[in-house]
C-alpha cells in the first residue's frame, strides 16, 4: 500500500487537489460543512503524501514519474533518444519546495476557515486548491512547457483570489495589474520555450540540459536569448527589484492567507529561476556574469525593499515591501553561489551561500507568512489598514501581538529565531566575495528591525484608542495557524544544524549537481 | 544542533543559556536598586508646566515614526516614490528595461568579441 502510494505520489500530489477543486462547487451546493471537510482532506492528503515522498527522495534519491509510460520510473522509452512524455521530476530541491507549498497551504486553509465567510466561499476554496496545484506543478514538472502551464494556473487563480474581497475597488486594480504582469512573464516563458524547442526539438529540462551542456563552441544566440527571457520573467515573478512594483500592490490587497500563499507562489518562480540557471544552463552560460547580475538584483531589492517599507503607512503594503527585501537576500546568496560555479568547482563559501539562500526561501515564507497572518487578523478585527489609525491592540489582541513579535524577531534576523540562522550563513559566505555586500546585508537587517518595530509600536503599543475600544482577540483557528507557523519558526531557529543537514543540504546538493539530474532522466547517457 | 557557518558556528542553545544568565543578572541588579523612590505625582511628565494631554492624543502615530530619518533622506525618497507610480505601463517598462540590460550584458559582448 505504502509502496504504491510512494510510486504514484508525484501525480497524486497534483491530482488530488485538482480533482477536489473541480468537485468542490458541486459539494458547496449541497453542504458547506462537507465542502470544508473535503478541502481539508485534500490538503492534508497532499501534505501526507509530500512527507512520505520527501522521506523516499532523501533515502533513495531523485524520483521520476512519467505519465502514460509503461514504466512510470523511466523517462526514456526504449528505442527513443529523448523523453517524449510528460515527466514529473522530484529531487531533493523539488521536494523541499513542494514541502513548503503544501505546508503553507495547510496553514492557510485553517486560517481561511475562520477568515473567509459568506457568499462565494466555495469558489474561494476552488481557487485556493488551483493555486496549490499551480505551485506544486511548477515545482515538480520536468519539462518547460508544463512549467508554463502551471505558471498560468498559479497566476490566474492568484489573480482571482487577490480580488476576492472587492473593498472600494483597489483589490480589483491590484488583481488586473497582477494578471497582466503575470501574463507578460508567462508569454516570455512561452516564447523562450518555443526558441529552445526550435533549437533542440526538446522540452524536457533534463534532455535540454544534456544538449546545452554538451555543446561545443559555446551557446547559440537563440539559446542565450531564451535564457535571458527566462531569467527576466522569473526574476519579475519572484518580485525582484526594480521589477517588484506589482508585489506590494498584490500582497497589500489580498486576503490574509492569500498574501501568505502568494509569498510561496513567488518562491515557486524563484525555484524555476534556479532550475534554469543551475540545472539547464549551469556553466554553459557565463556564470560569473549571471551571478553578478543576480547579486546586483539582490542588492537593489534589499535597498529598495527596506527603504520603501520604512515610509509606508498601509500595514500590508509595508510587509509587501519587506518581502521584496527578503527576496533580495535570496538573490544575493544564490548570485554568489552561481558566481562561484563559474570557477568550475563550487567553493566552500559558495556552498554556504547557497545553503543560506535555500534555507532563507523556507524562512522567508514562514516569517513573512506569519506577519501577513497577524496583520490579516488585525484587519479582520478592526477593518483598518492605516497605521495612523491603529494602536494599543496588544491590550485586546494579546496572542496576536505575541505572534507578531515572533515574526518581527525572525524577519529582522535576530537570534535565536530561524531568520538569523539563514542570514548568518549568507552574511559570512558573501563576505568572502566582498565585505561590502555583508555590510549592506547586515545594515538592511537593522532597517528591517526598525520597520517592524514601527508596526509593532503603532499597531500594538500605546494607549487603547477609543475607536478600537470594542476589539477582541482573533478567532481561535486564526490563532492556531499563527501558532503552527511560530512553532516551526522556533524549532528551525533552535535546531538550525538539524534543518540544514536534513532539509537544506540535500536540496543544495541537488541544485548544484545537474549531472545526476541529467543522467537520471536520460537513463545513464 | 549547532550550525556550521563558513567562519565558525552558531549555537542557539548556548545563546539562549547566555541570554537567560544575563537576564537573571540584570533582574538581580534591578532587585537590589533603590526601594525608596516615590510614585504618583513625581512620575508625571513635565511639559513646561502645561497639563499633560490624554494618552491617546499624545501617542505618536505610525506615519510619524522615523520622521527625522525620512526627512534627512527626502531627496532620495522624492526619487524613489516617483519611481513607484502605480501605473501598469511603467511596471512593464521596468521589466522590458531590465530584460534589455540582461541582453546587453550577456549577448552583446559575445557578438562583439
């Protein structure tokens, strides 16, 4: 039974939420309680499968699932030279990302049960599951065209959820901006996929990596152009400055749990960027130039993110800008790792930078996610997003303010929480490239502390305001989801060595080892 | 449990222990402090003899925190806020601009040399 589950887990992880998403509107007509139970079952089932698959991938290595093939574990049918079927590829990096997405979906769902009520709730959960499917698909697909398809599923469902509450029209504006920007990025991805298909007759990422990396005489102009289109598109979707403007708009207007889920969505795009850079192109492209570009994008994101966050008075837009800065840290670390890859063999500090960057992906989703959940609860209770109109809420929302404090410490990179563990890896590793990079990164963390102290002070501290005198604590399910995230963050913070050894290092090894990726798909070529 | 960083290691449990010890020392020192200090009237802020307003009225609002910092960087913020127009065309322009820079940095050197 378990073996069958493990064998078909890759497709079941995508199929279960997809199937339930389409059944849900029908169940919604019959029973609201049944609908909630069904959506919870789908998300929990997915999460359990992901945990089972995670154990399998860590113990037995990368797993392939070929759709429609005689043998699901073989990507290359006998007599064929290239994979022709749709393939799901799950290595330690994929499963790391899938674990993040499924965990966040579970927490987000619990939160939404308390947060989302009234007309259209059934549609909300359908879109929620489709968003999860988009994310999981992007993180598990083995070919570029399906990456585009799942990116579209993620974008369309996200856009619909951003404007789930219409509130004076701003969410609709944010949603339209989001869908246009996402469509543009997806169009560029499709164009790049077309270029690569025209060049190599291939869509499979492993087969493409094999062709691109075995080319003598350098990359063709079209392959380089495809790379640039993919890099720019995924950097845009990951929220890197100066292409970040859509991000505070969208995060700022979406319902609380969806803002958190959007953070996981941007990380799925970041994952796609990593796959393109490290797995498909690797050293076939000039890694020192690309690494340098990623470092610059990281620095710009950090600088613009923290300075713009400092002047915001809308609580969710402020966190949106902080999220841009957090993405900057990941770009910085990954850039240093890719820069180091140009030297042929990844140095010890290149590896540490990548460990810091990959660890920070998880921490970013947890930290920013928790802050979005708390602010979502504040907005839910007070109906107010303006920092100037909030204050003294620690008196009536004791638990929420405590969870915000945990998020504040973590996102500012203060010990002993998880944010510090990943940031110290980044600081020390990037110091070897340039001490200036470390100084900027540390200064930005101090700014981040200042930014969140500002929110904490203006929302939770001070006298109880007369306009907010009848505010009570957030519903229990909202608090429970905040508690789950806080618990994970504290665990990650207190046992960082365990997390890095068991979760992060396998993912980093899978990222830098594109040889294993290629040979597993191409059957030992 | 501890994390090996490039330059050394990070042990949160040692840090926690150090934090608890420091906190206890601080708490003991605080406990040994002057017990005869007065309370009540003496604790009220002195505002040039004026009566103190209500706590709600004198509370510094979120938008005013770090005013000095943002004021001293107003030239930067003038440019930075202008950059964030909120207009979708500008968002797309930034994207196309960055893609063009990537193109120039990655492809053009290879074509020239």
